[in-house]
C-alpha cells in the first residue's frame, strides 16, 4: 500500500479516537437521572385550602410510599384556619392511591410518620399529638402527649413508639425523648441538659442494643451558641453519654461498626451560607471524618446505602462512599425531608418546595451516574428535569466540643482516631483530570497528524 493511501487511512482513525476520548472525560460528571417525579395536593372537601406541605415520608411494606404533611383550611362560617394532618399513599411508581385528612383538630404540621406493624400509619408533629390510622388512612385513635413538638419517631422493637423533639416549659425548650406503648400511652418521658431557648431533638433511631440515639441542637448555657448534640441512652431513656459538635444536626443512622453517621449543616464559608454536612463517628460519638457539600443547603436526611456508603439529602441528594468521598450528586425539585433506598438500589426522596414548607412531591433517582443524555421523554413532569450538579465545598477541620451537659455521664474513653479530611471533590477532580488528559492526547494527535501530512507533502 502506498504512503499516500496509508496517510488517508490514518486520518479517519485519528478523528475517531478524538471523538471517543472527549466523551469519556465528560461522562463521569453526568449525575444519575431522575426517573420520575410527582407532585400532590389535598382534596378541597367543603372548605378552601389555604396552604399545604409535606415534611415526612416512609417506604411502605408493599413497595410504595406514604408522604405526610399538613393542610390549612378556611372555615368561613367560623372565621378560622385550622391545620389538618395530611397523608398521601402512593404505589411504587409514585402514583397516588389515596389521600387522607384528619379534619379540624388543629393538630399542626406533621413532622414524622411511621408505618405500623398492622399496616396502618402513625403520624406526629405539632401539639405533640399522635394520630393512628388504618390501612386506608382512616383515623382510629389520637393521643396528646405533652405541650411540645415531635420531630422524629420510630416504632420500637416491642411494638410501641419512641418520639423525639422538644418539650415546652415556661418559655424554654427542653431536649425531649419519650416512649409510648402501642396505644400511645406514655411509658416514660425524659428531658436532657439544661432547658434553653431552641433546644430541639431532630433525629432519632433505636440502636442495636435496644437503646436510643438522638441528635439535634442545644444552646450552650450562658453563651447562647447553638451546637449539634448527640445523646446515647439505654432502653429506659437514661443517658449513657453525649457529645456536642460545632454545627447543626438533623438526622442519624447507626453504622456497621456500631458508630454513627450524622447529617446536618455547617458554616464552612460564612459569606456563602451553610453547607450540607456528613459526620462519621465511632461507637462513642468521637468524630472520625467529616464531609461537606454545596452552599446554602442543609442535609435533613441520611441513610446507609447497600454498598456500605451513605446518601444525604437537602435540596439535592449526595452519594458518599464508606470513607467519606463524594461519588455523585443530583439536584432535586425542592427541600428533601426524607430519603430511602429502593429494592433496585435507586433512591426515592420526598419533601416540599425549596423556598418554603409548601407543596408536596416525590422523586425517584437512578442508582448511579449514566452516560445517557436526559431528554424530555425521560421526565413525566417539568419538576423532574435534572438540574446542573453543584460543586462541593472545601472540607475544613470541624471542631468537636466537650460534652454539653456537665452533669451527664461522659462517653467511655476510647482512643481518638485522627480526623482525616477527605477530598470533597474527588469525583470532580477525577473528571477534570480525565478531561485534561483527553484534551492533551487529542492535541498531541492533531499536532502529530499535521507534522506527518506536511512531511508527506514534502516527499511527494
């Protein structure tokens, strides 16, 4: 074959290499697709709706979802605007099956919901009122506990319930945890620390040993600064130890090593607002590592993922591996209050509009990033269109404060592990490196091709 023919054959080969190299560098930045997104609204009944929102979600035993919130209605003849509890049940694709309102008890806003062992639901929130429903959302009983607010709730191993939030007492708020039986009767009730303005428990789990781990915010006595607080109790609610951290906390899960993953927000760069925060601790609450992401955001929910990592959610969902490295993120239609992982390893998040507590939606996010380009056909509604990914905030050393309550039992002494500072933009750094590498390779190939063709012309 002549040299001229060889050069002609090389040209399309080089062009093909250029086409392949560039997409490979760009594809790693593609976030997972939003597979579907649905919005929901309450039934008007006989009175106009003045506002509504959703602030809690749970995956149900049939693979569907229950989204809980509130509805404000105007009772014209009474001149009042009561607040109802509101519950929406969907199938596994987010299609609404039924909607239920608990009418005119002025319960306040639902902030916690669990599916009970009999297939019904228990809702809790404002005025610390519990409402138990049957399978189709019809209320079967309600119970008022104390003058306070429930922020988190779990069904306990014995069939009862544990509630966490704050109890109101003479104008101050107390960090509060209570245990109920299956009918909502109080078994025990505990407050912690010194009651201060805005002390609030926001997240609750029952731990592997039958006790409880509660996170929230506590005001330092005499100082006024609010700090994140983690309290570990036994099964009777008696405090075993506590740890405080220099930032707000909203959600907690227990990890495989009996430690904890805590989600919240931290002011890393004050001028840019707060960032989503994930803290990994050991079994005694000592911080092992932390990761931050985004600006003007707070992580309201965290879950363990089936690959051993974590997913935290605020106005977007961020996937983090077991060592604290960010793998991907996807912007969501609004403020997320709950996120779950599905049987197909995808994620479903639920919440309200980003700039308020109004509105109600569910969205399903693909399990991992994809090379496909999202199109309108992938999105059942405008709200499900993916938004550009955010840029992680730099991870800075976050200080862990001494225990907030001096009278509390200190955590058992353990060897403090060093706090590594995981690279917050590891995925983005890899992407940038791949892009730069591809560009340099393409440039080198193009230059080589030009030199080669020029020499060939000189020869002929």
